[in-house]
């Protein structure tokens, strides 16, 4: 993919939220954008065993905004007032605060690995019971990394649903053989896109990755991302995309 030779269209593969930074930024630059979300999420009900362990635990870890939302759809804030909350990222913490709870720890990093490194250096009383409220597709980074920090138990509060139907606009763009940047904000988005459109990929198609986990998924399919966010956030990804798509930002 030659980023500066011709006008490049962009496909966004994540579900658009309110005031989506990537969508709004691309439109403000006059770039043709197709929204083709590869994933959706749905709640996983917390069983009685999970609730019992939760109420016995001292701290609760959230790795995403969705985890917070699905958790409080099932648990009343009044029932966890005695818990300390750990969040990855300021936006996850902000969603927690909207439910009237303040985080005890907000990771300065962007990933579960970053959080593990921080907590391994913290002074934690041994054998504290902690729980993590995660998505089904999340790796076991927390469970593996916190073995010597606390008594950690993982529970899934949501699952990811992968798209099964092609988008006509995306198909037309791919078949046109014109420059196209496919933006992936998670491994699930990338894998879903390749499942639906992998046979249509050509040399003018480039991929943008939000961070290490997504880039790893791409490399497993022998794809080198054309854009990689230096910071694994929408803001970080947008800054790198501007450099790729608009020569004046170089």
C-alpha cells in the first residue's frame, strides 16, 4: 500500500460509539469512510458461585468499559461499596465513576500486561481475594501474572459476537483495487474481517492496528500492519493514521 500516491478510503471495523473519535476525525479530513463493524457484544450472566466469590473478595479488576457496564447491569453499586476497584485506562475509570464508584488504582499503561507489572511492584497483602470481570476472548494475562500477588479469580461478564455477513460497500471497495486502509481496534475485529473478506485482499489494502495484541493477530496471518498506534488508544491510533493518510501531517 502506497499511502501518499492516491486518495485512500477507510473501513472502520469496530462498533461506533457516541462521538467516535476515529469516525469524526476521518470525516473532518474529507476521507471516505465505511463503517463495517466486525463485532458486537452481549452480556454473560453471573452465576451464584461468581456472586459469592465476588462478595468475599476485596478488589475487582476491570479491563474495559464494556466490562464495567455489563457488571453493573447485574450488580447494584450498593452491594460492592466495600470493594476496591482497579481499572485499565482512564476511560474505563470514567465509566466506573458514572456508576458512583471511585477506582482505587488506575493503570498508567494500556494493557493487562502493563497492569500486572505495576501490581507486581505494589505492596499488596498476601492472599487477598481479587476478581476480574472480563470478556470471554480475553487472554489469561491477569491470572498468570497475579499468581504471586493475590488470590485471583476470573469471571466473564460479556462475550463477543463476530459478524457473519459482508457489507456491500466494503466488497465494492475491495473489488475496485483502489487504496484502502482497514482499521482494527482489536484482534477480534481483524480476525472477523479476514474471515469475511480475506479472499478479496490485494496489495493496495493496508491495515491499521491499535496495539500489540492486534498486531500479533495480523502477523499470525502474515500481514504487516501499515499503521501501528504508538499508544494503544483511539487517540494514539488516530495520530498515526493522519500521518499515513495525509502527507501534510508527516
